[in-house]
C-alpha cells in the first residue's frame, strides 16, 4: 500500500472517499458468482431506465456513431476504455461504472492504478468526457480511447 | 495529519496524484511504462497491464521485496523463448520492489472461454494437446522448469487458436535433490498432494494439474463427480494424470499428449491414413493418397456419423439401438435391457452382416482356440450362453476387418494372460478407437450393449474408409 509522504493518506483511504462501497474487495465479493446479462442488453436497459436516447449517450461518450450502435446491438464488444467512455456518456458514478465494467467482463477501476483513480475522481465529480480527458492530459496520463499522450 | 473530510475536490485530486507519484515503484519503470489496469493482487505481488510510449501493451509483475526473496536476474526464466509463453522484456529494481515486465498474451482465459463456448471433446483434446507442447518446452529444457500453477485462468486461448501458458509467478527451476518444498504454491483444487509439502515436486506436479484441468473442461468442475460420466478413454487419461502417487502418473508430458490423441478416435483415422499413404506412395498413387489424407484429417469422430461422445450411457444405448434398427431394418435389439445371448450374436453376424451360417456356427473342437478360415468364432459357445464384452468386441471388429485379429497381430502382445490373443488385440483396438465407449460390464452384456458395440464399430470403420 502506497502512502503519500506529504499527506499520510493511503490509497485505500482515498479510494474509500471515491466509492460508496467501502472497498473494491467487498464490491467484487458481493458480485462474484452471479451471472450477468449481455453487455448490449445492459446498456439498452440503462438507456430505458434513465430515459436516454442511444444517440446522445454515444455522442457524449465520444464514440464513433456506427461503432456505438454496434455496441448497443451486440455486434461489437467494447474495450475497457470504451466501457469507461460509455460511463461518462451515461453520467454514471464510480459504483455504477464498476458494475458496467463487471458486466463487460473487464477489470475494475483499481486503487493501485493512478489513471483509474483520476478517472474515478472525474466520474464522481460528474465531469464530462472532455473534462476528464483534460484532467488525464494535465497529469501526463494516457487519454481514454487510446490517443497518445504528449 | 489533515482530516480527510476537510479536503475540497481540487485538493482531493492533488492528493490522489501525490499518493501515486510517491509510490514504491522503481522510477525508471514508471518513466518507461504507464500502468493501465490492475489484473491481479496477490500477497506482496501485483500484476498490472502496462503500456509503453508506443501504446504496446505488456504485463508487469511487481514484487514487494519485504515479502519475496528474489534472486538476481533469473537467466533461466529470462531466456524462455516460445511463441506461446510470455517473453521477458525488462526488469526494474529499487530498494523495496522488483518489477518484471513480460509480453502480454492477448486472448481469453480458458475458464471464461470454456464458459462462453460449449466445448466438445475434440476441441478439449486439441486445447490440452497444444498445452502439452508448451509444457513440454518448459519440462524438456536442460534445467526443467515446473510451472506449478497450471489452471484454466492461466491458460490463454489466443485469437489465432493457439494456446498460451501465463503466470510464472511461482514457476521454479527444478533442483534435483533439494529439500521438500517448504512453501505452498499453487491453486488448491489444481495442486497435487505433494505440493502441500510432502516431497519435492517435479514435472509430474504439472501433469497432475493438467489432469484436473482436463476434468474441469469435460465436466465443468475440477473435482471428481461420479455422477458425471466422461468419455471413457479420456477418463483414463485423467485418472492416470491425477494419481495420488506421482510414480503412478505419466512420467513425461509427451506421454500425456500421446494418450490424449489416442483417446480421441480421430487419431485412429490418422494412423490408418498413414498406413494407406505409405502403401500408396510405394505405388506412386499420390493423387489418391491425397484424398485419403484429406478424409482422415477432416474426419471428426464426434460428427453425426461417428460415435456420439456427449451422451450418458443410457442415451448411447438408445442411440445405438435406433441406429442399428434404421440401418439394418432389424428388431433383434428390441428389449435392450434383456441379456444378450450367443445365439443373438450369431443372428446379428448372419442376418445383418451376411456371414455364412456354417462359418459362424462351426468351431475348433480340440486344442487351443485359434484363428482359422473355417470358423468365425475361435471358441465353442452354446446359443443360450450369455455374451462377454470381449466376445462381442472381437466379433464386431473381426466382422469388419479379420486381419486386425489375425495371428500376425498377436506378436505385438508382450505376454499372454490366458485370454485368447485375438480377443485381446480386438479389445486394445476397440479401447483405442472408442468402440467400447459406454459398455461397462465385462460379462453378461445386454442386447442394448451388444447393439452399442456393433454400432460403434460400424461408425469407426465407416469413418476410416
């Protein structure tokens, strides 16, 4: 566990502040063993629940239109970054994003990964995708969607 | 120390960034790679997906030096060079941590792959045989490397269909004569008994784990379950791989591969094709040989024409009875639970396979049983006697190809255990090709089991033609 020498705060404590669930461990324990719906069904249902149109979610997620619709139709599978972009598109918080990653069978946002922590911070702040990319860029971290950093 | 709750959002971001920048990772590692995902957390060892400036992805294992005693650079592990093993890229050290970077094997872990796809026996055999090749590369080096944690999550099915073995966390070079393993390595369900510290583990530890993995793929569980029947020849491979006593296991991974391929009736097709090809090359008939190779290679024993593999024994018998009924338009196998008699067996040979009645009924009255052109059965039986499995198998094999049980085949047998050698040769052939699949009783077989033996033999020989 890493301890910031300046503040004395551990990554775990930080993480606890970013998530409603007390730790990533308990999150995974709660959900292990259960079966999940296909990713495309799940995001379709998210649209219905939130009264969103596919088109606007895809737009806000900064995903190319055709590819976005294929994700909703289940003819394409997303990468982990694409799932995170969709989380911004839906305006999900950290816990909801972990759920989305789990359904896509991708690794969760993790307290030991600085990039994940910054993304979690942005999600919790309700940042737009553009703001999140700016924050990643400012901190010298790879942007979402594979654009190279400077 | 500040009260955490007093932080405003901007301070929180600064704090996040600060925490990570003052982490324990070697600075030259952080300068070369971005950490993208955490793939696993272990005791004192974390596994990350990282990417370099070109966005190529790698796996980084970060060992906490207070937990792990790592020797200096490990030439033996670093020199591994096999397309289906992660390749060593770089190693970084500071006072608290050692980071080892290896290539990332893209693909789907076998546990998830098996859950998503309904694998049939043939695919399972193919995956395990490919895995044997990778394990063989490790075991057959001048200093053998034992993986010690072979399990579905550590096997990656790659997009091109090849099979990679990952996670060399605990793989160690086998040091003959060193003391017992003092520490538990491995994953409980997949680890052999000696890995709990009874003895020094060697290559046979991996063979044990491979057996458990095979059982998992066939039954969905790494644990033995008597209610789940496994295709018999493969069950034998599992039993031998997972014997409690390492001395009773296969001693070499190549033997496991051979046994796997032999348990798959397709291998018999290939062997027959090999003989055909060898003969035809002599006569220069290569065009025809090509067709034979094609047929043998494309023959799947699990297609509709071959022995159905994913059935329980009851379903197999029902399937065989209806197969025989449709094919020969016969009601000889009605009431399949009744005991079969030698009279019924003779009826089958005469009515269904067109053998001459005298040929079937006559037998050698004196001396030891033996093969002769004058009689089909090497023993004398009465019509009302019950049928041994061996007798049924002998008849079903011989009716298709008498040469398989001819005397020149017997010389292969290391000894004679008192059974008639022609029957033993037929049994060996039948076990290898799967003809005996689903026939469990050695004596007093039922009409249904007799139908099964003949139906299986028909399918094996037809497929090989």
